[in-house]
């Protein structure tokens, strides 16, 4: 197996995709597990990431710049992204944007470029006419052929980008990991693995800020069971979520009781105390630069304004009042980002919750958690 090295045209195309960061994100912050500024990807490698939204396409383009060595990729994507009228069906826009999307769809430029980059279509359960295939008894054969095609592309010299969850996370949690990594490893015994975790802070700025935490290379043993591989991949991805101002504030707000009134300077003090305890006791947890600088007052005001728009809090000049609805778990968490964005962000910290609870209990060991809060 000889790796397909990157070309100037290939790099330029991915760079053009990465320019979308200015449209999609406020900014991008990258953190590495070691004192390096690259992402180790020897051939053949499978690079695993959590799956948050369509914006992950831009995130992958950002990650590509850090690959070492740079090798052409094979990337499983939704089948409908390569089909006619994708933009019109996906976004259902109106006015000028609708006609712009219609023009782009007519050129077929998106599927052409995606295939050039290395996109490989994958069917999603109960979507992409999968029900019809299931009824006809053909779904298993179709899925097998798609994975066989991925393996063949790796053997032809490409590294693999893969979302082991298979679907977007709509509730902030890391979704159930599928068996993809186990399957690929069973077909290519020499496969290397590495991972990176995307954390999206939708609260602290007008636009979303992206945090990318790069992991360390790891190996999957040939005798590991599918369940063992699933747990391993879940740990690699879950443990590398970044503690941001958005999700840490969400954690703190949900620790208070209903209709708790707290001064903003008190909340800032609590956030700083938790941050310092995390850094001293659990240095393996990545903390966002805003929290490290302890100069996040303007971002916190942006956060309060957004929560006020969602009617989850009342915010005055010096105080915040948490409303009862903040603590209600919606009937459906399919789109928790819209129904309770605080819970959505707190869920990003699931793998860190035990550590955060220890820190919280330590801070308030000799006093009630809200004893000094009105």
C-alpha cells in the first residue's frame, strides 16, 4: 500500500473550504495533547471525530492543515450531499439565497469537488431510501458494499476521516458510537488511529466559537471485541471536550435551585475558582483560553443576553435570576440546542462531570452551594 500524497490542487481546494470559517465561526481555537502543533497521521490512519453539525465540513478543512504527513483522504458523507438539488432541499431558503442555491446546484460543482476531495456516500438508517432497501432485503448488501469501498480506498493510499457516531449530536452528548472503527480495523490490521474532538460554544459570542482538541495516536488490538472498541473510541472523543465559558457557565447555572438570584461578580468568582481547581487537579482536561485569561466579562454578557432571549434567565445590570423553565427537561431532546441551550452545553461536559462534581463539592464543602447567593 503506497500513500497518495497531497497535491497543490488538492490542498488549494481544501483551503478554499477552510475559508468558510469566517462565515460559520467567530473564531477557531486549537489545542494539542503534546507540545506540538501538528496532528500525527501516518499511513494508513483512521482519524475519528465527534459529529456536531454541517459546520463540521469546515472543521475538517481546518484540521487538514495540521496533518503530518499530509495524505489524501477518504471521507464518508451523507449520500444526499452528492445528489441533485442538495442545497435547495437542505436549507429551503427563500428570496435571493434560494436562487443562489439553485444556481450552485445546477452547476453540480459541490458533488464534483466533494468527490475530488475524497467524499464517499454512505446511507443513513431510515433515510436515503434505506427503508425501501430494508423491505427488499437489500440494505445489508448495500451497507457492506459501502464499507468495502472505504476499505478499498484506504488500501489505494488514502487515510480515513470518520465520524464514529454516524449522525449529528442534537443534545450536546456524544452519541452512541457505532462499529465502524472495529470493522475497518478488522479489514486493515496495520491501521493507526488518532482522534480529535470538536466543541462548539454557541453562547459566548454572536457567532459560534469552535474548539478543536487533538488527541494522541492510539492502537486497537486485533483481539479487542466490538464493545471494547466502542468504549475505547467513546473515551478518546468524550475526554477531549474543551471546558468553555459556555458549557462551564451552563454547568454552574444548573447547580442552582429554581429562581436563584445571583450577583454577576459572584458568578464570575465561582467560574474562576472552578477553572483554577480543574487546572491544578485535572490538567488533562482542556480549558478554553477565555477562562484561562479570566477576562471574559464581555463574553459573559453576550451569554446572558442569549439566555434572556431564550427566556431561561432574567438579567439585570448586576444580577442574574434563573427561571424555573431552565431546569425543565423537554419532552424531546432531539434539538436540545433550541429547547434548552443550557442543558445542551452542560451535556458537552458529560465525560468531565465526575471531576467537576468533585471540584464543586470541594469549593462549597463548608457552606451550602448557594448560602451566599440571594
